[in-house]
């Protein structure tokens, strides 16, 4: 045996240990000394890994929130652009009243615009602190992007159409005088 451990040589001479067992222990010690594998993680390393994973999750959540905010801002900008490009010029002296944010608002329109608003052909939208009239097609595009900008839409809400037809049938039995002005 080459240069070995003196204690191992003494145990071998005394017959307490076999030569194969000494060789096995020497191989394990050599393997442990030259091992390239990671050491077992201690508590500090495990805590650091948990902190790293938690930070990565928070970063992903923040990034997703930033992307959602950017997407919302982009959609709002698109809606504003549609309103700016497609607004119907208002003219007239007839006051058309509607409610917005719990208050009664007024826009001045002519008779033709009033009929179109009542029929649902035109829609009232809010942009900043002013109200504009939009055609139905443009209003539908605005609704897709930011429904909160739509203030008044008489043409939307056809879900109640069946109840309205039942109401119309009921009230058809009552005669309305021709000279009644609403």
C-alpha cells in the first residue's frame, strides 16, 4: 500500500478492517474532495432562492399590470381619435337634454339632429369636458374601445324589445287625441 493513513495501516495490521473496505473509503473521500456537484443547500441559500422566486413573480405581475394600463391608454386614445374624426357638427337652437353623472346636461341641436338622436341614429359621447354627437357606426367602434365614453344611446339596449312590444300591444287600446303635443 502506498502512502496511506497511518491509522488505517494500524487497523489493517490489527485485522480490524479489510483492505477492500479501506479502498472503498479512500475512493469516497477522494470523490468527496474532488466533487463538482453542488453542496447541499443550507437555510440561507433556500431563503435566497425563495426571495428570488418571489421577486420574479412580483416583477411579472407588475409588468402585466403595466401592459394592461398601456393597452387601456391605447384603446382610450383610439376612441378619442374616432370621436375627433367622426363627430357630427352641431347646429341649431333646440335644447336636447340628457343625464350624465347624475346631472342634467344640454346640447343645442336642430330638428333633424334631434330626430336622429331620438331614433338612435346618433349617439352622444363625452370627450374631456364636452359632449359630441357620433353616428352609430363610429359609436360602436368607440364602445368596443371604451364604453364609458358613451353617454346617451337610444339605439342600444334592444334586449328590452320584447317587453316593449307587449307594452305597445297593451297601450294600443287607448286612444290618444290628435292635438296632444309632447
